[in-house]
């Protein structure tokens, strides 16, 4: 494939995610903190609160590029479709994979469950990472703004329907 203009490790990240990998909006236990150098300290992803056994979902359509164990932890990586060359790749860990390398997945499809491990998160968490080639990126940039800022639902009046009368005070 011929690289398109704007592709490459420094290309902008398109907001292609349609949901959080945990389904519902989780608490972000630890945010992304890029290292100052390739081998320096940092946090190359985000930790999302998730209990062991919770389903882990692909945030966008793509192909499973890896499903296996790394350093004793289950890892699933998905190359995201339509994100340029080289493609964006999300990683989820610790995950007991329910998919195999090469599997095509859709947004929202379960790729595994959170494994119970000795974790730095007190009640368990899912580490969600994002890379393009060798560059680590903030996975939260995959989410459209409405998924990042969504608060409680609010009902608005419907035109032509009268508002209810207030209840009398007792």
C-alpha cells in the first residue's frame, strides 16, 4: 500500500473509537505520561478501572495482530482499519483472549476478559495502549469528544407538549 499524505508515525490520530474498551465509561485510574526518551520512565497508555472477569471490547474495527502472553500477562493487540500506513494499533492487558491472531473484529466485539493479576491498581484495571509504528500515543485521542465528556442524560422539552404542572407542597 502506498502511504497517504499525513500517514506515518507523527500523523494525527483519528477519533475512530465508538466506545470505551470497558463498554461503559470507566474511571481513568492513571493517565498517559509519555517518556522523555524511548527507554525512559513513563506510562505508555492509560489504566481504566475494571474488575477481573469484565469483558474487554475492541474500540474500533480491525484485525487482531497479537493475542497471547507477554511477560506473564495476557495481551490482545488490534490493528485499526482505515487508520493509515502504518496502521494504529491498540493493546489491551491483562486480558484472557477470546480471539486469535488474524481475526477480524468489529467495534464493540469482545476480545477477551480482564485477568486477575497482581496489579498496581487497587481494585483491578485494564491497561489500554496505542501505537503507530514505534511511537506510543495517548489512546484517549481515539475517542470522540462526546465519549470523553458525556455526563448524565438530560431530558429536554418536546415542542408542542405542555410541561407538567408542579406538584402541590404538603
